[in-house]
C-alpha cells in the first residue's frame, strides 16, 4: 500500500514501512536521535538498492542544514559515510529536510569488539584508519564533536571503519547555532578540559567552549578503551556531577592492567589519548596512526594475533557469526583500585626539643620558615605506639627538668648566658598535627592514602647563635612553689597516661563486627531476583546536589541508592541496612525497595569499599559516634556476613 504524506499528519520520528519520501521508500527505522530519525530506504527507481535516509525532526532545522553542508562538501573521505541526495518532504519548500547516504551494513565499534571478537592487530588497523580520517577532517577544519563507539561502524564484510552522524559537527567559519557553554554531546566522552570549562563557566553569559581536534581524539581514546576492555574509563551510571568530577580529576586503570591480553604498547597509546592535559595527547590523527602502526610493527606478533577477549561457551545463547557456536566473551572484571595517587592526609611534626633530629647545615645560616632544615631522608612512623612513647617521654622530661631546677636553684651563670629557646617554660606543642583536608583529588573510585611520613623539626641549633645575632634573654625566675607545681603536675599526667596506657581510637581501633548467617528467605528471594552471590553493584549514599565530597555517617540504620542494579532489582532502588563503626565503616543491608516503590524484598548484602575490602575506608576526622567517608561504595550479595 502506497502512503502519501499529504493525506495524513506527518510524524518524522515514526514513519512506517512503505512511506514514500521523495523517490525513496521506507523499509525500516534504524534509529531516532535528538535532532533526526534515520531510516533504511529503497531507491524506487532502482529496486533492490538500499540507502540510509536521515529526516530532520523539525522544519527549518539549522543543524540538519549544517550536516548536509558537511557531508556534501567538507567531510568527504573514504572512511566517512558518503552523501547522495537531499530534499524537503512532504513539501519541497516548507517540508522537513532530509538527505540520503550510504547504508553501512555493519556493527558499531563496541558491538563489533564483543560479537566478532577480532584480534588486537585488526582493532589497531581499524583504529589507525579512523585516526587518518580524523586527521584529514581536522586539516579541513571539520570537527565531529560526537565521537563514540556507536558512530564508528565496522563495515561487513571487509572490516572497513566508517564514521557516521555529523549531526552536531562543526567546521571553520560556520555560524554559532547553540547558546550552551559546551557543544551538545555525550557527557561520558567529553574531554577533561571541556568538563573543566563547563564547571568554571556554567551560567556565565557568552561563555563558549572552543572545541578542538584533541577533543575528538580524546573521545576516540574513550571508544578504544571501551573496545579493548568491555568497560568505559568511568562508570556511565554515575550521576552527572560525579561523572564530571571523575573525568576531570581521576586517572582510569590502564587497559593492560585488567585485560591482561592487551599488548602493553596498545594500552600505552590509549592511555596517552586519555591524559588530562591536551598538550600531552597526540596532536593530530597522523601522529596517532603512526603510534599505532609502530606498536604493531615492533611488538611480538603472537601478542597481536590473539582475540580481544576470551570466549566462554553458553548454553542456550544465540550462535555467533553464523558458525553455530553458542558463546559469548568473558568480560574482564573492572579493577577496584584507582590509578590516581592520592594527596597525603596527615603530617607528623615533632616539636619538642628532645626529639629534634640534628640537621646538616651552614652554622652561620639563620633558619627561616617551618620547612627550614628538613633533611632529605624521612623515616616512616611504623606504629602509633611510637607517638604515645614520645608524648610520655616529653611529659617525664619536663617533670624531671622541673624537679632538678628546684634542687639546683638559680645561679649567676644562668643569668649571664642566654637560654636556648627550647628551655623557656612554655606548654609543649602537641606532637601530632593533622593537616586540613582539602577537596578530594578524585571522584570514584577513591584509594587509601600512603604511609604517613615523619617530618624533622625545623629549628636552629642553639650553638649556631653568636653574640652578634642572638637576642639576650634572661632565664625567668620562678618561685619554688611554681616549679614544684609544674613538676608535680607533669608527673601526675605521666602517671595517668601510664595507667590508661595512652589509649585512643588511633592506637586501639574498635574491632570488626562478628559473623552472622543470612536468613533462608533472603537467599531464596535474591535467587528469584537474579541477584547472584558475589556480583557487586555500585551504590551511592545520599549526597546533596553538587560536587561529591566526604560526608559524615553515623552508626545505625541507613539507606543507600543503587547506581546500577540486578535483573530483578534495578538501579535507583533503595537498600536499607545497619552501619557499624570500627576500624572501617562496615555495613550489613537486609532490605530492598524497588525503584518504583511497589515491592520490598529481604536481602543479604555487605558494604564493600573501592579498595575491594569489607567496609568503607575512614577518612581523617570523625569520632566514636560518626565517621567521614566518601559517599560511593559497592554492595556484595552474600550468604553470610563475615
């Protein structure tokens, strides 16, 4: 049945098979985006020849007109989809703009990687051709601005990569048609510099990000990362604010570090594409192509001939590639630790004179500032007991000095010679100084800080002071009663410290919670919901809208939201459980409410930190009743709580 648009209302996004658009007959809809719908069509003048037709969703759409100009004149390359014709429909003057391109029979890059499972050599060769295509486009002033796996099709049967969809593309000299801070696009593939510009300039009138070729190449790096690992560099299910922070500040793990089949040279090329600074990436597609070809040529041939992933046989799965084999790839598991080195959180600064380390320096030099005299080699504090011992030694030393002064009494020598600054009777400074915690350097996942290093005291030796540069100070004369009071107070404090063994949360952390069995009804429910034991999912604590940061949590009942779900318990579902404060923040979750709030299920899930350990790492601060943690973790279904 022939359908004429003049006889019914037009819905560009929902044309049925048989609809005639100019001289083209619709066969099927291939997809719908934010600005256009794509159909597979047949040339009515040449039956049996099929093409792709893109139809604008709004009449007079400037974006569709720009895409036509790009494909027809500027974005012409053998690895870019070829343009054939254009027109307006249903009216030749006022209708919706459409244009016709080659119909590429093939798979998107990520689907091709998982269904065909090619060798690393085949992937590198395809990526090299895409790099050369972008090199030619960029030299012609063309920017794609929406590079992602779905827009790189691997054509069958020759395996040639084809770049499609220039719907938000741009070219040198084109007029600005959007009012946004950054161009439209896919958040997950935005470059760190674009994210930073958006964060710093959002809401500022007239602020426009200048998109560059390095933005396209960064997005290509994200696409290649997805192809060789089965994962994106940053979890796409994260809330936008957290995803922005991760892109800007966090370094993802290298592909070779968890897909062990990946040649290290290829992994290095991809990681260079993902560096935070654009000047550290490949400046153009030609350099990227050269790096890929060099990696393949000088690598071990056997490492490049293996497939991207291992196969695993799956009973009941669809046959792969028509060879009758029922299998699927074994996707590498995402690592739990970040590659971004964290900033140190604690600074140990001994400040009592009897624990001062001698520093090698010019005897005539005058020490300035808190960092003067710091030796180049630092010792690591291996045990918190050392802190308690040094504290105790300081108190006892102060007491002994006071008692000796009582017995000795003042002398003429004490009045003539200037006393060292450390001998002045002042309250001793605390040994442990905690640096203030600034913004976290990374969003997700976070890592544990390294061992705390001791810093030498920056003080000049009293012997270095001469009569010319030293200030004459007289030893203060304290009454005997005052000296006796100082000595007794110090000894009393020392005795109390010994009696209490100087206990504190840092010295003796609370124990982990005891083991507990999971009820049978919860185990049965999880099995029915497809929640497999050990298969973790990301969760997020309630965070105020804005940049994610360290939050304070209390012991007791709490709720978290699933950022990714299981088959029967989808993302956005709420899971309730108990937090237990110990050396870490442990969590045992026993109830789940579905995302639509229609059902509640018993479950058994344990809170896991991003370091893969039970519980969340405690950040500096907090007390016995509360703890500071980063608001992201994982829930792991278990049959018992350890």
